[in-house]
C-alpha cells in the first residue's frame, strides 16, 4: 500500500472534502507548497488559489480556496478555509460573468475570487 495522508478541507460553513491522498498542492503566503506523506510539520496561511488533491485512488480533486490556514502533522493535513468550493460545484459561466462585473466595478477582491474559481475549473 502506498503512503497516504489524511486530508480535511473545511470552509467556514461546511466540510468540503475529506479523504486519503498521496499529494496536496496549495498556495500559501510563502508560495506554492506540495505536501506528501512524511512531510515536515507545517503551519501556514493560505492565499486565494486552487488546491489540488491527488487521492489515494488516483483521482484529482480541485477546489477554489479563498484565505485560511494549512496545518500538517503526523500525516494529517488540515486546510481551514474562509471560503472553499470544489471545482465540480463551480458554474464557469457564472464565474465569468462575476469576473466581468468585478472588472467593471473595479473590485479587486471580487476579481481575484472570480479568477481563482475559473482557474480551479480549468484544472479539473
């Protein structure tokens, strides 16, 4: 059996994804980080960006994450996000409309959220 880590991706309002994985890639304030089983313990601040989870079954789960924290110890990875949604839950056309609206309103934060959502959809 391949080495695994247990992953919990939780948003402020719900549990988004939970399961076993072989690799998780996330964006932190220090840059992108890849976490595999046996990684050194870490605690970091999540930046807005896609999180990619390679499951133990070989599938890829992608989520758009907006802020929060990442914590890893004893092969348990916790991603505690302010906002998170799986790529499969994102309506790409709606995200594109939100991006255009944010650009016309000159709302940088809304523009960033829409861009992250669209990137998550394009990765899946």
